[in-house]
C-alpha cells in the first residue's frame, strides 16, 4: 500500500518543486486525494520558498555575500528535495527539513 501511495503522489511531488506556481498547483490538486507523499514534498518546498525569501532579505538588507551564500544553500536543498521526490523517497532536506514537516503539519 505504501509503495502505491508513493507512485500515485510522485508526479505532484515533483510538480511542487517547480516554482511557486508548481507548489500552488500541487496543493490544489492534492486537496481531494491528500496523498501523504505529495504532502511531504509540498511541505518541504514551502519551507524552501521561505528560505529563498529569507536569503533575498538578507542579501538586500544585511549583506550581499551572505545573502548569496544563503541562496546557494537553498538551491542545493531544492536539488536535494527534487532528487528525492524523483527517487520516490521520504527524505527531508538536511537541517531544516524535519522542522518544515513540523511547522507545516496542517498542510495535507
């Protein structure tokens, strides 16, 4: 059962990683089915978008180099999440992934 749930949710999980628009599409299309695999990756991407916003704020208001470093970390984390969605794995991004699952647990 677990494996069929992952296979069913794989496409929307991948779509969620393609910009903010892809995230919104995945959220809307997952409202009915509430696939746990898709929901997991939606929460990861929502956290990544917040990380991106923070990196942009840091770059603009604090330090350009530090903001670029945060952006690079966010990009690598995005690649990590996308890779594991493609590989059909529940693997949170390092450091903050578990927190994203906790913070956004109401997003199904």
